[in-house]
C-alpha cells in the first residue's frame, strides 16, 4: 500500500475535482449500464460532506437541464422536418414546372429561372436551419418553446374539460 503522508500537498480546482471524481466513478463500475439508487447517491453525498438539501437542489437542477436538453432535441427535429417539408414542396413543384417546360417547349428554357430563383430561397432556408448557432438559435428556440408550452397547456386544459364533461 502506498504511503500518502510523504507526498507533497496537491490542490485542485472544483472543476478538476469534479472531473477526477467523474472518471473514478466511471472506472469503478466495470459495467457502464450500472445504475445507482437515490439512497446510494445520498450516501456518496454524505461521504463528500454535501448536505442533503444541496443534493436535492442539484438533482432538481440536473432534471431541469435534462428536460431542456430533450426540448432542444425536439426543436432540432422540428427544424429538420420543417426544412424537409419545404424542400419536398420545392422538388415537387419545380419537377412539375420543368416537366411542363419540357413538354411545351421541347427543352428547359423558362423553368430554369423559376428553379434557380426558388432554389435561392431554399438554400437560404437550409443555411438558416442547419447553421443556426448562438443568439439566433437561442432566440428561435425560446420562441418555439413558448409556443410549444402554450400549445401543450391549451391541450391539457381541453383534455381536462373533455374528461369532466364526459364523466
């Protein structure tokens, strides 16, 4: 067994301690699918002199963060599906226009202008959908999230009303 009394005193920042403990816990469990009970979490917190109320606040913050991560995944999926719908509309309408141009004129003449003009807007939409970062993304997410929450609240209210009237 190593003698830790002769080692020089080392100091770690809070972030370094968190990272070291995270790695130690990960190495301790051979099976990555192992889960801890809330009681085990409380025991770990007590061993680290973390008060239970601080642990509960941290758990609530973690749950809120996980909920926001899930909401952001739903928002990203919404953005992708909205773009796919718009691109599908572009492809179908422009396909018909090019086909009409081919049938009526024997080649592609006037339809190329519509194709390119509308394509410019589809390209901008793709750029805004897939390259959105920082403040633009955050503003779009907050706006979408407000609408989503209002819609969900309204649906819950209607469902409660329907349940009350059917009972």
